[in-house]
């Protein structure tokens, strides 16, 4: 079990480069399955979710070369359909993209399992519904669930009743080579959805409207490989911005997707953050924080993946704040360890009331999920004394070179096996 030991109270200072987007990387790596030839990906973060995607591609017979930590070459010439260990599929939500990719490539998918952080139930019903609209048949067999389209997928009209990032990406992957035109209505608009569409279009697909709520896909017969650089990770940028504010530091995030962070920047400005934005950079200097209220919502709303880090920020404000979680039914598991470091907060349904003026004290806690773990690190960085954070493998699913980046900013953090 890996852990971090953090001596709190250091004001973090300096510049860090923001990594490529986790959620874009995992999607384009799996989407590469439906291309023929070689694709070279750039800007891929060195995180365990990416390593798991690489293992999945290798299980399916793809040749994957890691050129350097952020450049990965995928050749799909040897790809064959096959069962992937459930234990691997369960580690992340992105394994759900195999549904669209395997149906498109082989006309069958019996790897209908995914995992990811535990925020309550995270069903795949809307992914399956989308595949059915494209002509796939769903069956429950003695070995598990199965989707098949032996004659190939055809274009169709998909209307999502709720915004689903993964469902939208899966529908794009499945329809890129389907016969005819597909219209996705009620599509989610997150930046990595546009990034996946950009990648597939570079490979020869015809996908229009990604980033809006209606996406139109004209199926093409074949996709080729390409060179592709993933977009920057808005959640990593937001996380480090909270670390600057929590420690009274002065951090500049370079290569930051400033326009994607609109809702988050608006909130922290409202809370009194001293923030300066350039085209691709954000600098945050010491600031006196005032209380505020926010609700999470699909993009361009306030990102649910910055909810736990923002809760810690709000706990330092001079008064009480409110945070409403509207995307996931239960994103509050991180509160228990945070409370043992000093957080005072009450949950009523999906509403969190956070009491301000918190002084965190070092303690021994365990991460419960990726962003909750990042929030614990934030509390430990501004705490009085030493904290031990266990179960940091959750954090390393999504933050590349995390400890080294924090150390470069002056943090007193060490990783232990
Ligand atoms: N939903 C359904 N049925 C479905 C799919 C989704 O009911 O078939 C519901 C979910 O239960 C949830 C809502 O729809 O209440 C939205 O879920 P969505 O499908 O948008 O989320 P996701 O694709 O599972 C991605 C990110 C998450 C991020 C969410 C929301 C990836 C690999 N994961 O998950 O990222 O929180 O979108 O923005 O892209 C993270 O990076 O820490 C992370 C959890």
C-alpha cells in the first residue's frame, strides 16, 4: 500500500506544466482500436488509467510502443477480439469505451463491465441504449452481458435523456464507421468529447457538432492512423489552483486550458481569489477567501471532478459555503477522512454545507477516490503538522508525476511503499 507523508504549512511557489487530459487520453487510446495502421499519441499523462488502457490494447493483440513517457504509438494490425480480465476492466470507467470500439470493429462485445470511482450506481444503460439505436442486439447470457451486430452497425438517432460523457463518446466511436448517418441529441459537451471527435476526424471520420448538444456523424468505411496531441487536463489545473490558494502560495499553471475552466475561475474569483489568466496560463497569488455557493453540472457548468477540492477551499473561507452535487448520486465519501483532518461540514441530500475558518491538523487518513484523494492532499498541504495519506493509488490513477510536481513547488511530501 503506497502512502504520502506531507508536512503541511509550506506556501507552494513556482510554475508547473499541466498534463494532457486523462479523460481524453483514455478515450482516444481505446478509440484507436477502430483505426487501421499506426497512430502516434502525444501529451499522454503517465498515470495508471493510461497504463491500464495500454494493457487492454495489448490483451486485444495491438502493438503498443511507449516512445517516451508522453508519446505512445499504437498499431492495431494484430488486433483480435477476446475476453479481457474483469479485474482489469473494473479498474476504470474508460473500459466502457470497448463497447463502441469492439462492436464497430468485430460486430460483438462481451466485455460490458467498467469500474471507476465509487459515486453510487454508475450504470451503463445509456451506453447500451445508444448501441441498440445503431442496430446492436443486447442479450444476457450465462457468461454475462453481450451486445452483437453481426451485419455491422447502421446509423440511427440517439437521444440521451441525461447528459452522459461516456455515453456520448461511446456513441461517436460506434457510429464513426456505421453505415449511414447518426444523430446524437442531448449529447454531453465536455472538452474531451470534442477532443475524441477531433482525433477520429483526423483518422478520416466525419463527425460534426461535437462540443454542442447535437452531434451528426456520417459513417465512413475505413479509418486510418494519425499523429494526435491530446488537450490539456482542466481538472489537474483546477486542482493545483486550489493548492495555491490553500497554502497562500503563488503557483502558475502553464499549458492550462483556461477557457475550459470558466465556471471554476468564476467561482474562485467570487471567493476573492487573486488570479491572473493568460491565453494558456493561470497564476494564483495569496488571497483572502470569502464564502460562496455553487452546484456541479455538466460542462460548461461547474465540474463535478473539482467538487472535493473546492470543498476544502470553501472550508478556509471566512464564513459558511454551500456546494450542491447534481451529477453523481453520492460523491461524499471523501468527507469522512477530511473530517478527521478538521473539516466541519453537513450533508443534507445532495447539498453540502461547509463551515468556514477551518484550521486543518495533520492526521492519518486514506483516500476514497481520485478527486477526493486530491482534496485530502490539499488539506494536508495547509494543515498544521504531519499527515499520512494512504491508498494513494487512487490519486495516481489521474495525476501524472504528482509528488515530483508538488516537490518542485516546495511541498514537503514524500511517497512511501
Ligand atoms: N449515467 C447513467 N447511465 C449511463 C451513463 C451515465 O445513468 O449509462 C449517469 C451517471 O450515473 C451519472 C451521470 O449519468 O449520474 C453522468 O455520468 P457520465 O456518463 O457523464 O460520466 P462518466 O462518463 O462515467 C466521465 C468522467 C468522470 C467525470 C464524469 C462527469 C471519464 C473516464 N470519466 O465519467 O471523471 O466525473 O464524466 O463529468 O471520462 C474523474 O476524472 O475523476 C472522473 C470521475
